[in-house]
């Protein structure tokens, strides 16, 4: 059996070598992407406040952001590694299939919440913790599909001009710009447009929206800088 035949129908990418680094990395990065995305979907409704050493203009002495910020930042780490190793088309497939999977996560959560519970207190706690607000769902889904596809586009637009060189540049530029788009859409839709148009909650005033958006973007930008060495480690480990 040839390698091509084995990969086509005789066990998939692990048919020839069950420890093939490229295949293991592909599965691992897709798994990280999907797990982080599902976690972000479930934790987006909780708003947390992180104190910072020095008060910043507009932001103040603490950064206010959704609980999903860290988990969601990991999706960009995973997608940038995947894009560098496996190309634009493969990454777009992962991003858009995962977008559809978002609806599966929501359907499973909503079906669990709708099912009658034996203990009313536990059921109420589940509703409070896992019941996603419509405005948060709308904001997160729209922000995801736009920002992740933009991330893939920018990453490969730079790669087309630099080849394998300057991985740091495409990682930072794609993530920084896509995170800005993601933050603007999520904050704008979840905390202003959806409450205004759908009547879900009350729209936040402009000053609060600006502080919320700027604070979480600064944190996401810091994560993008810190994860650049990790991108190099992952890509280098697979390619060597």
C-alpha cells in the first residue's frame, strides 16, 4: 500500500506513522482551538476586573473584560500556528467549521438548561452560570467569524511577501489587528447594539464602552506579544 493510498483510506494521517509530528500537531492545534473556543463561549457572560499596577487613561486602575478573554486569545495562538504549518485554506476550514460548532455548543447548553432538573437550586444555578444572554451570543458569534477570517487573511498576506521569514511579524500583525476587530464588534454589539435594537438589557454609556474595549484589547495585545515565542517553539518543533 502506498503512502497516498494509506492516507486516502487506510487510517488517515496516522496510517504510515502514528507518531508523525505534523499529524499530531494538526490534531493538537485543532483540539486546542475548539476547546478554547467552546470555553470562551461558555465564559463570555462573566465580566471580570483585573487590577493593574498603574492607572491608565480611560481604562483606570483595573482592566474590565469578559471571562472568555484568555480562552479566546488561545484560539489565535492555535490558528496562527496552524496557518504557518498547514496553509491558508486548511486554516479557513478549521475556523469556519468551528464557527458552526459554536451553534452545537449553544444547542447542547440550551437543551440542558431547558430539561427539568431534580433539584431546583442546582437548576437555577445552572441557569445563572450557563444561560448565555442573547446580546453576548450575538456579539461573540459575529466578532468571531469576522475577526478569525481576518486573522487568516492578514497572516497569509504577509507570508506571501516574506516566505518563512519574519514569523513574528505576521503573528503580531494578524493577531493585533484581528483582536482589535474582535473587541470592537463584541463590545459594540453585546453592550450597545443588541441592547438598543433587541431590548436585551441596557446599553452602556460611551465612556464605559470605551474603557471596556480598550482595557481588554490591551490585555489581548499583551498576550499576543507573549505568545510569539510559543508560536516559534511549536512551528520549530514540527518542522525540525
